[in-house]
C-alpha cells in the first residue's frame, strides 16, 4: 500500500456548505473503504455485521457501529492498519483497564497532525511572526507537545519548547525570549500570571498577546467565559482561545478570532453528538462527542466515543468559515451525576459557584447512594462572612434545580484538595462513587 500524500486546501472551511459536504462525503467513503480493507478490527466487525462499506454516506454514518475506549484497549493491535515498519511514532493514551493504550502513527499521520494544528493556530490569529512559548510536554509518550510544536513549524512561527517546567523557568524565558503567545493549561497560565505579579512584574506588559488554552474549558454552555477565562484576560491583558483535542483521533478544534466555538476541519473529521442510547442528535443538543477522523493511516477509527460532553454549533461563523463548530466541553460522561431525578455534570456546578462573589475556593465530592441517586457535597471556602451555606444552596437550586449539601471549610483545607499532587489542573471533582 502506498502512503497517502497529505496536502489540503487550507481555504476549504470558507467554501459554500454544499462544497464542504461534497469533499467530506468523498473522504468519508474513502475512509470506510480503507477500514474494510486494511484494519483487522473493522474488517472482522463489518463482516460479522454484514456492513457494506462501499455504501456509506454522511446520511448513513449513524447506522454504523460505535467504537469505544474499551474496544480500543482490549483489541489494541487489531486496529493497526499498516505494516509495523510504516510506524514512526508511538504514544500512549489513557485506557479503561488502567493500562495505557498505544496509538501508532505513520509519517503521513504526523503530517496530518501538523496541518491540523497549523490551520487551528491560523484561525485564532497566529502568524509566522509570532514567538510561542509551549508549556506542555513533548516527552513521556504524550502527543500534545509534539502536535503544537509541529503545527507551529508548519505555520512558520517560532516555538520555545520549555515544557512542564517551573514558573521560575517560564518567567525567565518570557523575559529573555519575548514570546507573543503561550500554549498551556489555563490554571497553570493563571498561576504563572499571579506569580509574575508577586514578583512585581506585570504580565500585561510582558508582550503576550494570546493565550492558547488546552486541557480545561474556559467557557460555559452559552460560550461566555467561566471565571478562569475572565481571570486570565484580566491578569494577562491577552486574548484567551479555547482548544479541544483527542490523542486517539489526533484531531483538534480551536476557536477562531470570533471565539464562538472550536472549528471542525471538515477534511480531517466527521463529528457527531450522541445520546445515552448512541443515537445521533441535531446541532445544539448536548451529548457525547463522537469522532470519525479522516485520512489516518496507522490506526484509523470509526465513530469513536470520546467520553466528552458537548454540542455542535451549525451555521456560518462571523469569521467567514462555514464549517461546524464544537461547543465547550461541559464534562466527562463518566462524571455524569444523577441527583434526585436530575442529570448534571460537575462543570454545571462550577459555573454557578464561580459566579458567587463570596466564594474563594471550592470542590465537589460525589458518593453513592442505595436508591440509584448520587450524593453530592460541595465544600467551599468563603472570603465574605455574610456568605452562608444556605445562600449557596439557594443559588444552586435556582440555577440547576438541585440542592446539594454545602459545607463551609477553611481556605487552607479546601486548597489542600484543589491543589493536591503535582497536577497542573485543579482537582475540583472528587469521585468516590462505587461505579460498576
């Protein structure tokens, strides 16, 4: 089998919707035929279920079987669709058995990866004149750092590969090398900004114009900033852009300059939103993100369930693109809470708690109950003595129709939980449920 040449029309997203659909339809047909002929896993699955790969269209995609992380983990080697000699990079992603799942990429897959990140960076206004500080690792078998570095190289911008280094190290490079943008986890970028201010260095005067936020949401269901997003822009005086990516599908979504959702690159993936029964939902409705990544050689996937909860935004964007957009990630499916007849996600609680002016820190604990309802406890620290547990419960009930237990604790004890360990992400959700 010959390697696919990866060269794309970078203006496809600005084309008319029917032109975009025609291109995507052709790529999807090619993709499903490839699965049937080269992937041991899908060849066996299609044969067992009597699936005619040649007849697949965008309209019939929803009838094909879903792929989840359990299948990818248990039959990992059967997903490889090229000879091992064609593999040039191997990464590990979280698995369902505690053992990381390997994902293997060909040279063309890495070119696709670079193209994906190049057009994503371009959409949020980065150019070859930018100098970008990368605060994400390129080692430990992760893909994120390599993806962003490859995209910047393809774009022609300069990359500073400082990785998961200390705030002191990041500050030194900001002062010495004068980056114009930073890629990093929002909570770490906020920590860095506060550290600079504690050293009497104003982040707003650092020359940083853009913050590319990875790994954590900075917007709510209505695309408005969460408190973390507001704080980032206030501290840095820079514009914050949200991104979403999946290592299994090596595909990412980045906000454009309009900042109204992460743009889908239609020549790279087909995105669906499905409900609990796996049925496809229309644009605007919330469900699990399912991705069919196109033009992948090494380990191509079909209708891969990401476990992330979001929605698709249809219609043209103010930036001029006609490609659909993915809304903010509202939570993880495995974090879904069922509380006295109401289904919600921890992020919904965070949005309300972030908007309460008297709360300085908080975390949410979920435990199991015998009546198939989760028990939710919200532990908060307050900086206003007039802020009571009852007031917070009333606010939660008014916004979410739930009234979980609220406990007020010391700032120190709450921060010990939220900032526990070496994670750059805040630990706001403690899941102690007995999930079978």
